[in-house]
C-alpha cells in the first residue's frame, strides 16, 4: 500500500483535489507493483510553510511511503509526474517530494 501525503501552503479546492487524486493515482502505477487500487492519499492545505526564509509560494511538500523497494528509474518517473501535476494544479513555485521505502508495515 503506497501512502502519499501532500502538504500545501495554498488552498486546495474540491476540483483540484479530484484532479490531484486522479493524477497521483495514475502516477503511482509508474512504480512496479503499485496501483491506485491500494493507494492511500492525504491532502492538507493552508499549511504555514516557509522556504529559504520566505513564504514565497505556493509551497508543497510531499512524502511518499511504499512497502518494499523500487528502482531509481521508476521513482524518478513517478517523481517527475507527481511534481509536474502539483506544480500545474496548485501553481506551486516550490514542490518537493521525498520517498520512504520500508519492509516494516503493519496492516
């Protein structure tokens, strides 16, 4: 089960939420063995965020947790798609994405 946690300094409208959900659902499939059918997603908007001492944004920080490991090329494809989606949908000036890979997951 992948988990994608998106924190944004701007508002995320309902329409943006739907497009981000769909886009990230498609993007996660770029990682072998991952699919939207098992994706958990959290979108948090209006976060107080600073980058380089400024609130020049929108600013988006995304954490992705996956069970198992993936190769660098697949993660790069996913990361490029996810960052591009968030830049486009939220007009974000700063978008960062961090991957957490683990074999320790209880459910």
